[in-house]
């Protein structure tokens, strides 16, 4: 297989809709794309989370393009080009509509009619599952998520997350030490370069989405049974902020009773920001394999 760093070109994109303008990063395959993967980053990070140019083997964009997909990583509403968007319209329900509108606009602009997949991390994963349960989910083929808060345990890390206060409508960027504690696994599960790059992607969090993120465990009883497309749920082994483990994954899988194919996986050797760990490539490959399987079974 060709080295991912030698063939991929990352280009900035700007998608305009009547309601919002979203920025992001796009990586195209060298041949006609077999599908589109839309990557939604978590709270407090930009689209660059999915690229990792210092360690291209950890880039979802480059890897996805290498195997024939166009990969579009979006700055979610409230980030990038929409940084100054109306703060009262940055709740996750509004973001669902904005992202669907942006996907429709991009597909129309590109005359793109191949299958569309979502991969979401953390708050981006909450958004991806909400989109999967939405009436417009007929535009999607499958969804993969990691780092979604299905339950917040009574831990120091969860308490720290809950205590962060918004300043001027936004939750400020946490300190480097706090970031390492909350988002990364033990030493040896990631390189320092990956941590430094992750810090460079940090952005303040819109208060509206932060509140929705804290309240997320209360929505799953309604959202998960409403999903009628294939979905894969991943949880990090060394998750600090939220519940993890095989028992939790089984509980979640049971609620996905109307999905035609629901898969779960406990991601070994990873903290919350899995894409920046040594296993980042394995995690991305598993998502790509899930998408391939769903595409072949259509």
C-alpha cells in the first residue's frame, strides 16, 4: 500500500448555505470517489483534528482518500468560518440542520451521488447520532462514532468537565495539563508530537453545544431506537470523562434495536482523543472497514 503521506493533498473548503457558511478540509482520492466520508470533530477542536500532518499515518483524510473515498472534515457550526454565528443558534439540534444543509449543498455543487457516511468524535459523535435518527437520515448510509457520553460517572474528570464555565458565550480552552489528563491515555499510548498537534487544534467551545453535551445522556433513550441505518459505536479503553467498557457498549447496542446493523467496539490503548494515539490508524481502518461492509451490503 502506498505511503499515505506521498499521495494525498488536503484542500480547504467553504460551503455556503442560506443559514450558515461552514469551513473545513477535503481530501480527494486519485480516482473517481466511491463514497463520501464526512468527519465531525468534537467540542473545542477544529477540522484539523482528523488530519495530523505531523504524523500522516494518523490522518483519516489521507487514509480515506487512499482507499477511494472523498473525506470532508468540517469545522462544525460555531467554529472556523462560522465562529461568529449567532450563539443562540449553536445548539446541537440547530447544528443537525446546518450540517445536513451543508452536505446537500456540497453534493449538489460537486454533482456527487455516491454513498455518504458520517464519522463523529465526542460532541461530533453526539451530532452524528442525532443526524442518524433524523428524518433526513435517508441521505446517509452509515455512521461511526467514538467518545460519545452515554453516561457520566461520578469521577474527578467528569466533575471537572461539568464545572467548566462559559465566558462570553464560550467555554475557554483548558490548560495543557488538563487536556492531557482528560483527553489522552497513559504515557506510551501516544507521541508527544501528536499531543502538541492536538493542542494546536484547540478552540473555545460554544456554550450552547457545551450545555447539550452535558445533557446528552438524557436523550439516548429516544434517539438510539430512532436510528434506522447501520451504526458502529466505539468507546476508548482509557476514557476519563465518561463511562466506558464492554457492559456500557452492550447497553447501548440493545437500544439500537431498529438499526439494521449495530456494531460496538472497545478501543484498546486509547484515551478520549483516539485519532492522536498510536492506535489512531487502527481506529480509522475499523471505521473504513465498517463503511465498506455497509456499502457492499446495500
